[in-house]
């Protein structure tokens, strides 16, 4: 199967190249960017020299449609909404890593992203690709909206409790930290070394664009879910997300019962690892497609704490995209992404 990557010069695109380069059942047909046409990808990422010799090309959609089976769009918001529908119409399957097809409500998208949304028909066609919880047959899908990095960690941690109606639907507090790579490759004052090293910063308070994505998916599972409090922090590390969720239990329970619930819900999901008697750290999933989750109940406050950790560039982006591709093409779900985390 031949794949193309549009947006290969970003961190997410580079991870796609790294993963797909060793995938046993696909080959990288071409890599594309909006600039640097004709140059080698190793010009941007020197660590890729000798691994991939393809040059950066301008994306000719008509030509791609004749030559590839699937296209990954790892582009900034607002780009894929124009590219993906044209490719789908030409019979090419698309997995979009931007936010253009994640939110079904066009007005909500415009409010949070400050640009116009894709056409409603295309939004309705897209399948939200939180792989472990996709209820539709991905082999029949033509357009997958790959979830955001924060929503992936948060939703995987909340799904069992929300679906079972165990928590107060109007009391969901999410405290999330991310590594600097989550801000993308372009340098800024807020992300360069003197600003981030030995520092912890809160940002986009009550205004993070992943908020409506989280709320919409939670409400798809339980229509009683109200607005969530979602707060993000920039941590002095390259990769990783830790989402700590604070929830109020409707009835008394125990940590043991909650852990068993998570174990039951995810028993058939290879990439979800439920921790018992300990809490995970971001280093334990770095460079991998795993999501490690732990849950605890506080008898004194009747509150539940859930901790969910992922690598924002792998399970939070490119790894999950390949996981979705595997299911879309009928491959083994683990194919090409079943590698151990990098440690230390």
C-alpha cells in the first residue's frame, strides 16, 4: 500500500515518516510540504539522512489520487479542510492530523479556531479516530479525523467513568501538562530554551482550542455532560502529556473497583496499560503508542483522580494515525507501531 504525507516538515509529519518508514505493509510514496520543494527532508531533519531519500514535493492532488492509497495531512488548521475532500472525492482515503474535522459543530469550530470550518457534509462524513472507542467500521471510512493530543489523553482516561455514569456530569476538572514539542516546530518567545527550561507555565486559560473537542466527545457518550474545566501547562520537557482529572463520584466506591472497571473496559486494547498500585509518568510512554492510566478514589472527599499519560507526538498524533490506518486497511492494529518506550 502506498502512502503520501502532506506536511512532512512538522514534528507530527516527521514522526509519521519515522513510523511508516519501518511499517512492513506500506511504503512512503512521497512527502510534501508548502515550501522547500525539491530539497531533501534531511535538510530539515538531519537525523533522517540515509533513512529516507525522498525530496519534498508540492502536492499535486490529481497525480496523488492516481498513485497512492492513503494520504496523511499533517498541516496547520485550515489547510486540510480544502485538501482532504478533494482527495476523498478522487477515491483516496485520508487521515487528517489537524483539527479541521474533529468538531462537528461549525459555529463551535469557528468560535475556538477563529477560522471558518469545513462544509457540514464533510464534517458528517469524517470519523473521529479515537481508535479504542471508534464504534464504526474503519474499513468503510474514507476520512478519519485524528484526535488532538490533549483530547486523546483526556478522553481515554475519562471514557470508562463517563460511559458508566459513575461521576457527576457537571464536575469535571482536567489539569494537563505537555512537553514543548506540542507547540510545534516554529520557534517563539514562549517556547525557546530560556523561557521553558527550569520553568512551568500555564497557558490558554479557559481558552484552549481542544476544549470543545473534549466536550463534544464526552457528550456523545453521555448527553448529560456539562462544560468541563480544562487547564493546560507547558512543562520543561520535549515530549509527553500528563492529564490529571478530578471527578466527583455519585456513589461511594473503592480504588480497587474503579481499577477493575478500567481493566475490564480496556482488556482487549493492547496500547492501553492500566496501572495498579502506582501512578504512571510521561517517561514510561516516551516514543511509544502506549497510554498508561491509573485511577484512585478518595473516601474522605468522594473524589476520583485519574492520571493518563501519552507521548504527544505518537499516541497523541502520528502513532494513533497509523493505528487508525491499520484498522482502515484491515491490517493488524499493532502493525508497525508495537515498539517499546524509550527509557530513560
